[in-house]
C-alpha cells in the first residue's frame, strides 16, 4: 500500500501497489504496478543513478486512471546488480526485456530526466513497445555534456527540488555504488538524443517545469521541434523532478494522451 498526501489538499490517500519480480536474461528485475484500467498501459522510467522510488508517487497517482508501472533498472534499487555498469543501450534493452516479460506493449513511456533518453531509445529501437511518449525534463543538451557544466546545473537545480527527495537520492546512490552512478551519468552525456528524436513515430508530450535548471527552455523547445508528433507543456512553479514534487500535475496530461493519442497543447 502506498500512502501519501493528496497534492494541494493535505488529505491522506492510499493506492494499492503490487510489487512484482521477473527474470530478464538471467537477472532479477523488480517493478511496481498500480491500477487495473483497460487501455494503453503506462510505464514510468527513472533517471540516472537512482531507482524507481522517486516515481512511485506518480505511479500511485496514475493508478486511479490508468494501468501504471515502474521498474528498477539493472544495477539500481531492488533489481539485480550486473558485474559491470550497463551503457544506455544495455539499460534500454533491459527495459524492453522487462516489458516483454510482463507482456506490456504499445505503452505510454513516461521518462523522467535520463529516463527520457531511455524512453526515446526504446521507442526507436523497439517501436512495438511504445504507443506514446511523455518526456518530463528530457536530458542532456549539448551545452551540458561535460562534468563541470552538468554538476553546475545540478547544484543550481537542487535548491528548487522537494527536500524529501535528498535522502532518497542518497539511499539510491549508496545501493547502486558510485561507480555505477557515475557511469549512468556518463552514458547520459554521451547519448545524442537529438539524432533519434526524428525517428520517434508516436505522439510525444515534452514536459518542463518552469524552474527546471537542468533543462533550459530552449532545449525543451528543440526536443519538441525534432519530434514528428511532439507538443510542449511548461508547468508553472515546478522544478526538474515534477513526478516527485507534484505527480498530480502530470496525471491529467498522461491520462489525456493515453485516452486520445494526441498531446495537449499548453505553453507556460
């Protein structure tokens, strides 16, 4: 059972989440599911160095409207730890393998931060698995593809994030080990997501928080332009980690995309 406070109301709410384990290529992968609605399933993909912990509030919030999932990628959270850190292609192939094991296809892939890069990679290389994309805070633009620049942006962004997220990050980094954490950021910086975007054939919604210091407005607009069926939404007052800070802000956007197959058009 996931317990929390309904955003903006202070009222407690509960959503039953099912923990599930599957084996993909000999490795254990642990995921969580909420909701039983028919229609397009939703798969939420976590970012670099962390686990699905930060996305479970969003999965819980989505559970009343759609069938929603999230998973710990190999090396992170409760999933098995490969002997070597996986590169982006290895992580996206593991995500695709997990979806196949759970019999999920044609899903709305909701990426957060580096998870956007994985979602795009899956949509391009495993198109049967993706029915739509939501890219919340897509990384990494060319101007930030160096350690000094990326660290500077993280530092600037952190002051806007929910302070409850810091202990989750620390726990995730400890569980994964710093070698794996640093490798995940390095593979994110090497990925040229902009070269893949024109090959995404499904409806895609790009979401940026107004106060996101990791994802400049110009980059979010470039990502949207390169997507053949892309739309941009800017959410006022929110930072990079929208799914943790205010999952309720994403629920109607995702539910509408899943229902109608056409992203809303809303600019901040």
